[in-house]
C-alpha cells in the first residue's frame, strides 16, 4: 500500500495529464456503475443481454446484466492501481496508453448498455 501512495504522489508531481486521465477514468467508471445499477431490473423475468449482427438481440435473466457493474469496478479501481504500477515500471507513455484504452473500453460498455436498455 505504501508503494501505491508513493506512485500516486510521483504521478501527481510529475505527470498532471496522466492524473487527469486517471480521474476521468474513475469518473466514467462511476458513471457506468451508477447507470448500470439504475438499469438493473430484478423484477423482469427476461431482459436483453446481448446482440449480434446475425442473430439479433439475445434474451437472458437480469443476473447476466451484473457484468456491467462488475466491469465498472474493475475498470475504475483496479485499472487505476494497475496504471500506477505500470507507471512505476514502464514509464509515462505506456501508462497513458493503458489509461486511454481503459477509458475507451468504459465508453464502449456504456454504449452497449445504453443500446441494450433501449431494446429491453
């Protein structure tokens, strides 16, 4: 835990853009978490859980939709901790790429959740 604090202090003092990206990543993941919890409907027996180009939308139970809040926690908390370790070992360039990739994954999950909630 002490090394994480040292890494975050170093990121704060040396790489402000990376800190902004990490905060953006955390904010988007909190938004995904809140939106996915709001859209979670345990009362309905069948919800739209996925879609494909050929088969259309797939039906499933509401427990299949728990993947979105779990992804939000993983992307928001664990990926920021991993980013601090990547910064410590590999430097700023690789870490910024990692954080930007995670942010794109969060936005993709948010778009999929929005599309699924419009169909269900």
